[in-house]
């Protein structure tokens, strides 16, 4: 019985300590407490994304040159991406979720 009372008492004390710490640090954000800074800025991430897209277009154009096909531009790639998104939004194509026929079963 003493063990149970001691355990409950220590848990209550731990709860009170945590409550006091929460009140003491409520004005600061967790990032401030941990001195956390993002690894890269959003501008850097956006620039890396743009560079990746350009590298993919360049790689596709290299393969197209070998085949003798016409090269694509960034506008062509954007148009293809928008067409793919429209197909997915309609629920058709290879990545569409499977439809369940409501009339069956």
C-alpha cells in the first residue's frame, strides 16, 4: 500500500512540476526554446526545385536528340503537367482511385 501511495504522490509531484514549467515558458515558442532554425530557406528550396525541373528537361531533351525527336521546352513540360493533373482530377488514367459501382451489390 505504501508503494502505491508513494507512486501516486510522485506522479502528482511530477504533474505539478510540468505544469509550473509550462506556465514559466508559455510566452516562448518551442523553436525558441530549442534554438531551432530551418536548415535551408524557402527561397533556396524554391531555387533547388527550379534547378531540378531544368535538369529533368535537359535530360529528356538529350534522349530526344538521340532519337531524333523534337526537344521540349519548360512551357511544354508545364502544359503536360497541367493535362496530367486534369486527367487525375477527372478520376481517369493509371493513377485514378478505383471506382465502386453503386448499382452493384
